[in-house]
C-alpha cells in the first residue's frame, strides 16, 4: 500500500513536468503558464530524486526562458540557475551532455543578454 502511494506520486510529478514541457513549446501557452506560477512549481523539480523529472523540468524552464526576456529574468532572479547547477552535480556526464547542457547553455546566454541590456540601459541614462 505504501509503495503504491509513492509510485503514484512519482508518476504524477513525471506527468506534470512532461505536460508543462509540452505546453511550453507552444507560444500561445506561455502567458497562461506564467500566470499560473509554473516557474515556482518547476523549480523544486530540478532537485527531484528522479533524473528524468529533473531533466524535463530543466527543458520546460529553458523553453519558458527562451520565450521572452521577462521569463529569462525570472529564471535568473528566481534562483533557478543555482538549483540547475546543483542538480548537474548529481547526474552523470552523459546525461549532462545529452539533455541538460543545451538548456544550461541557453540559460547562461539569456543571463548574459540580461546583464548586457541592463548595463546598456544604465549607461544610456548616465549620458542623458
């Protein structure tokens, strides 16, 4: 009985994160997902004990962050990047290279873009 409850819980987490990742691949769903607070729901799944749930959560967050600068900034300000890095240390190198690496590179690029935009805006204000 007890193991059944845990199996159902794992299945529900897996199904949730897969559905969100799929929904995040369609631009018309992004705002709805954001308004539903999906970023804060995906964040703890980056540290899930099941590697496929971690990977799918990272994929969903990468898709959301790729949609616009506000969501990319939310990934950075929501302390999601440190959790992603931490989860990488728990996984093997092959998984990192095949699944997480592209999402991590995308997030680092988005962080770089945000920093550059912020720096440019602050310099433009100084000149005015």
